[in-house]
């Protein structure tokens, strides 16, 4: 979602999409085609979606055809976008949904910086991220 991604790119730069810098934060977008009808049209939907995304960002978009429930993302509302911060171990450490507010976007960036510091210094992993698990 653009409102969340803007906070991330303002702080970390466009490399979050290209994944050019090893160890830097990354943005992944997951386009979910839930249901049998959409999964049958997945190649057409995927092709149309790729045309709307700059080519340098194609590597950051994943397309999922299948049940949303099988992803285990705990989508509180399937009709709004969701954002997750995931650590190097693949654990969801923070989540948000809907349009980003200044407060929540700033908090997400702060938590991302803590995750980066934690990855650089594993001794920090015993600290709670941002004092507690973030959620909005």
C-alpha cells in the first residue's frame, strides 16, 4: 500500500523495492487472488497488474493464487490493505492495516530500525520490539 510504502521509501530509499543492498529493509507486495474464479484468470490478472508497476519494482511483487486463509496472515478485514514487518527469522513483529496515518507510519519506521539494529546485534533480540508488539 502506497501510504505505508511512502514512509519506508522516505526513510530507506528506493532500494527497498530493488533489494539491491544486502541486509537493508525490503518491501514485498503480495497480490492475492482468492477464489477459484480469480485463480483461473491469474495469468491475465498478473499481466495486467505488472503493467501498472514500474519494471524495477517487479522483483518485489509476489502473486498468490489460493486461499487467503492458507497464508496465516490473520487478515482482520480482507477488503483493506495490510502491512507487516517481518524479521530475519520470518516472524511477524508488527502489523498495520488500512491507510497509514503519520503516527502509525512513523511508528512502523521506528520498529523497522529496531529490527535492523537487532539483526546487526543479536544480543538485542531479548528486548521487546518497541516496548511491545505494534498493532493498529
